[in-house]
C-alpha cells in the first residue's frame, strides 16, 4: 500500500471520466462503517421502550442469522463497488499503454495485499498472528484475482461464472448433512435453544453446522494456533469468498454498464430494473424455503438479495449526481469514498484513540449535554467529525491510500 496522487495531467486527460456516483456510494458505505462509533445500540438499551431507538439500534447491528439490516449491506456494497470500479481502472491502464503482464501483476499483488492487510488488522491485540479469512478485506482479496481475469473476458463468460458460483456454492451446502441437533456448544458454539435455528431443508445452512464450517475446521487448523479452531462465533466462513466473488461480478456488470455508451436515463433504468429483479429473486428463494437469506455465510440468495440493494443504491446515487449533472451536494461523501482504504484504517486503528483523546482533553461534560443516556451518541458524533476532517485534509492534499 502506498500514498499516491492523481496521475499527470496528460494521463488524466486520457483516462475515462470518474463518476461521482461511485465515490459517493462508496463514501456512504464507509460512513455507515465509521458510524459504528455512534453506538446506537447503547442508546437503544438506555431507552428500551422507544420503538425509534430500537429500530436504529437494530439497523446498526447484524442480523443474528437470516434477514438483513442496513449494517449488513456494508460488506456487500464494498465488494460490489470493487467490481464497479474495475472496468474504469482497466480502461485507465489501457490508455496509459501499460503492458498486460504489468496490469496482471498489479491485480494479483493487490489481491495479496488485501489478504495480508486483513490478517494484520485481525491480529492486532492478539498474542500471535490470527490467521482468519472471513473479514471484508481478505474476502475481497481472495476473489480479486479471479475477478480481474473475468473482467478481461466476454459478458457470456462472466454470466456463466456467476451462475456456476451461485449453483455450485448452493449445491455444496445442500450436499452436506444437516445437523440433527447441537448437543455440545463447545463444538459448534451454538446452544441447542438458540432461537434462530433453521429447520427442515434450510438447516443445510445452519450456523456452524454447514459445509463452510466443516471446511474451516480442517483448513484453519493447518495454521499455527494456540488452541484448535472449532467454530467462528459469528458463523462467518472462509469459503464465503466464493459467493463474494459473485457479488463482485454483479458489480462488474454495473461498472461495464456505467462506462458504456448508453444514455444516462437508459443506464439509470437498467440499474433500477436489475436491482428490483435481483431483490425479488433473492427474497423469493428465501421465502420459498429453497435457500435462506444469510449474510454471514453469503448464501446464493444473499448474493441476489444484497446485490439487488447494491444496484438500487447505485442507481439512486447515479440519479442524484451524474445523471443530472449535479455533483456538489455529494462532496462530503466523495471526500470519504475517494479514500476508502484510509477510512477503513481509521475505523480499525484510530476509533478508540480519538474517543479517549476527546474525553481526556474536552472532558465528559460536553458529551452529556443532552443527558448521560446520549453520551455515546454525542461522543461518537464528535469522533466521526474528527474522522471526516482527517479525510478532508487528505482529499484537499490529493493524498490517497491505494492498494
């Protein structure tokens, strides 16, 4: 990873135009992630009888297993936007006449850097390297090389690959025996009375009792560990990078559409139509009992359902910016979205430091101006403002962290 500035004026003139919608959508996603510092769930616990605060608290938390919250859309949006940006990146490198071997080396180098950065961040505070591959960066990194190769093929091959990913991943889970019960939580990490157990056919996608869990019990124990790996507390799995690749392929379709020659209104209509269609397909598979919508193991229905939301959100940002030629109101989001890796690192590395610094130098009183129940929210808002100002300073100086 290196700090960089935009290309030279000559190169910039030859490069494909940068769409505000992509940076604005990415900025929205990163702000949702950074907004964890607002701790809406803590405020919701202080007001258990407030339906509004309960809704806000739930939307800043992940669904326990099936279903979807706003917070659940952060990772698929981030993955989707990697695919959206790739056609623009390849076009820019082609205009610079970069040889194919160098572009390929850069793509696979980026994939490795994402995986290593993800492992590094997950190992912070641990006594030894925490070899885990289920977080956002490692999942994208594991699939990025394949995505790059697909981006150099035709639409037919891309659609075929997406189909194989969805059908093959679903078949893998369907072929794995369903867990009859969970007699020992020490093995699966799931109590027998957990209220979110899946039954019948859908139990093929049960938490820590599925094909991806079985793979991790084998795979993750190949790495040095203080204790044998038995389960992931959240049910997340390494193999989710396969359907995550499906999400990135959907982004590749959207990026190719946006970069293409169609009129803006036609692009907008297609984005919205595909989004609604995918939403209906993903929801329908879950409602019909064919395949539950589970973000934590990235089920095929989740790929479709979350991909639908990604198309709809991209359409909304495209409609509000590039389609009508009004980009200035999106500037606060663009500041964040243009430096997404820096924003990601701020959330991981600086959140506690900034909160502690604010409490130490400002004191507690200003953050309790609306009452002690709102202290987490006010303190989090101040922390979020500091994050944005840091990203604004980087943006003004054209300093971007890139992989």
